[in-house]
């Protein structure tokens, strides 16, 4: 099922063309054609979206699964997604829904309104709604309308994103967006162009603008052997986070498992993950987490000053939270994050 809806953030051009200003591609779309995402269409000189109120997923998740470790830990988040993506990552783990418009798979979705999403979040005792699994920019209008309604009911909003939003898109959503986890997939433009069919620059700009807008930001890097796993590149990523975004921005380094068009690529060696954590600490990052490795990583949150365990995690469960008023109870060190709403 596809629900056609007026799109946001575009400008009309000559010859009934439109320029989409939602993401870094800034597609110029002739009448009757789609943008690179394959869900935004120029209909007679006006941009329409096919991903409004057409959900392919609606689940209740722990917020830690996003992963967001410094945003309302121990709470539940209602996770929603629509089909499509503005990237074409060769290693995508959700490609059956993210690439379904491009691969012509059956991924149209179920008609669910923004108000129904918010009602579901309330009924399931969710403190937030996460726009995830695929790229939330692709269903921006749905996310925007839902996020506004959620805030009216005291419910937070989280994006799990590739970070390709334009500054205009960030400015539009930021009053209603409380947190975002951005997947910084590499630190080489050539890798973005070859593997993701995108560019690095707009991602870095988006991350900076998100921080400036006051949205809580966490960063994830899926470490793919032979793609982004050199010490130099991992060091560059850690340095960018610490220097441009802030030492208190959490960095999640995650283990790769082959999928989609990279099934022959081996899983990330454990030593590479450990080395990434070391490089993050050397760059001055206060919070570095190692994910997607059962039983290996210590994903607790520690006080950067006195090393007290502040949040004790076991998988996606929280066993204890010791943070008091956003500070360590022992040494009063400020612990960056969003520990309550309102």
C-alpha cells in the first residue's frame, strides 16, 4: 500500500522540475520522475511522497537497541519504519525494506496515521518513538507530523539515521527531535561514493548542525573489514567526534556480519573492535561502547572522572542506574545525556 502525500522541503524550477531539499542528494526531479530514494515523486511540478502513513514496521524496543545509551536508559521506545532509503549500502542488514522500492520488492506497508502511532506508544508505555530500521529522512513528513503529536503528549522522538539530512531539514525537525543516533559509516569520501552511493561531506555537516541545534547525538560506526577498519580511519572518526561534536558524544563501534551484497566479507575481528575502543579513548572520548558482540563488550557507562559504574547494562537490559540529577553521585561529574524529559 502506498499513501501519496504532499512533500516538504522542495522548490519548484523551470519546466515543471523540482529540487528536493530534504537530503544531501538534493535531487532535481523532472515531472513524472522519482528522486534517488524512489519514494518522492514529481507530480505535475509538485513533489509528493509515497511513504506517508505506510509503515512496514511497528515494534516495541528497548531504547538501548537503537543504540541510544544516554537517552532515557531502561525505557521502551515504539519503533516505526517506512520502506525506502536514500543510500544504497552494499552491506545493509535491513535491505529487504530499505531497498524494496529500488529492488521492486513488496514492501508497501500498512496504513497507520501519526495519531495512531502516538496512541500505540501510549498504550505500550513507551517514553519515546524511534524512527528507525530504514532511513527516517525517507518518511520525513510522517515523522514530522508524528513527532509534533508525540511532544504534545510528553513523548520523546528519536531518529536512527545515516545523517544525510540537509541543514534545512535539521532546522525543521529539531524542535521535536530529542535524540538521534547517526551511523557514520566511514571517513573517506571515496568509500561513501563507492559503497553507499552518497558523499561524506553532507553527513559531517549534518552532525555538526544537529549538535548546534541541541539534539542529543550518539554516533555508531559499523566496522567492516577492508572498508573502514584501518587505524588511521578509525582514529580520524574518533578525532572528528571529539573535536567537532564533543568529547561527551558516545561512540558505538559495532561488529559487521555479512549481508545483502557483501555476504562474502568476513565478520569483524574482535581485536579490531578492541583497537577501535582504544583509539576512541586516546582521542579523548568519554564514552565508547562496543556492540553486536555477545558476551565480549562491557557496555556499562562509567563516570569519566572517578570510574564509578553509573549505568549497568546486560544486553539490552538495565540492572542499575546511579546517575543523580545528571551527575555522578560520588564525585558530581556531569554525565552528558538526556536522563529525563521535561
